[in-house]
């Protein structure tokens, strides 16, 4: 297999792991040429190993896939790309030789790999239209989130008691979700289409920015009125390089919540929690 085909194979595999079952589904799901900057045929040529993208286009593709530069998938894709350009894996190994790992590194890497694979099997992606639907109003966003984390049928009465929203507002939201392919709604009860799945985040593109901002507003409002279950804070000075390493660990820890979650939990003995990790730069002020 030539180097370009190896890169295409890695790209195709990561695309599937991110919940996009087909290349065309990915292309249209992230906004097509408006987001990626080229045609579907051009993208398809990348996966088939017929050509390589420009470096800045690779970053664009990774953004659309939701893959961060320093993540495991990001590093693998970048390595495959530069290996295809240089034709020498030895040069890349010399350039990026890691520091000697600590004693617990192998077991930690195995755990992170197992977690990544488990989450990949649960991952799904919504279409842009479905994401836009979630920004219809707060009730629609809340209903989608509740149904995605609750197995089986949920009555309007249960939703009203749990969310303190009016039944009529909930019915309108559930009808909209059913019409958009995100739920089933019949006889005053509903169930989600992606229950128990890990819905991948929106790609970080210009086209999705209004959707992301609207969702953030809804979640800020929802969290502001919720009970705080746990809080841990610390102040620390660190370099940008160490900050990036820590950010990766924090992101993995948040993702791990999906492994502990179970949509089929007894509803009388469980609750929906929001796990929200943030890092703030305090000083110096920019």
C-alpha cells in the first residue's frame, strides 16, 4: 500500500470512529464544500489515496471531524500525512521521539485506548438540520437531551414533572423532534432515536457557529438553575505546553463519564447530570 493510500485508510477509519458511516454522509453532515472548501469528489480522492490535502486543508478536515491536533486520532492522522509526504517513517520517529514514560504509562495508555474504542462504537453524528432543530427553543433541547439518556418510552407527564416545563410546550417540542428524526412520539409518550449513544460535538466551522452559540446559551441557562453536586477548583501556574497536556487528560476524564452512564438505569434511582470541565486563564490579563 503506498503512503497516500495509508493516509486515506487512516482518514477513513477515523471518520467512521467519529460516527460518520459513509464519506458522503460526513461531507454533507458538516456542511459540504462550504465547510471543507472543496467538492465531495476531492474529499473522496483523499480517502481513496489518490491525493493528499494541503496542510491547512488537513486542519480543516480535522476540525470538521471534531478531532483535536494533540488527540490520539489527531496525532495518528498527522503522522500518516507527513509520512506520506516524506516517505520516511524513520525521520518522523526521530523528530517526535517521546520522553521516557513513567512506570504507570503502559497501563494508563491501555485504559485510554479501551475507553476510546468503547466510545467509538457508541458514537453517532446528527445532521446540521437536526442540530438546528435542537436550537428551536429550550424545551426542544431539553427533551432531546432527556430522551437521549433515558431508555424506553417517556410520558409527557414524566417530562413535565422532571423538567418543570408545561405539558403543551413539551408536546410541541416532541412533535418537532419526531418530525426531525430525533424521536418517536405517539399517544402522549416519546422515546429517543439515539438513546444510549454518544452524540459527537458539532464540527468547529463557520457555518456551525450560530448553532453552537445558541446551544451554549440554553445550557448555561439550564446549568444556572440546577443543583451543584460536586466542585473541585485549584489555581496553578503552568507553561502552555503543560496546559495542553493537562487539557487532554481533562477531556479524557470528561469523556469517561459516558462509560459510567447507562440510559437503562432505574429512573427512580438515577438522575441526569451535566459534567462540565472548564479551565480559566486568570493572569496576566490580555
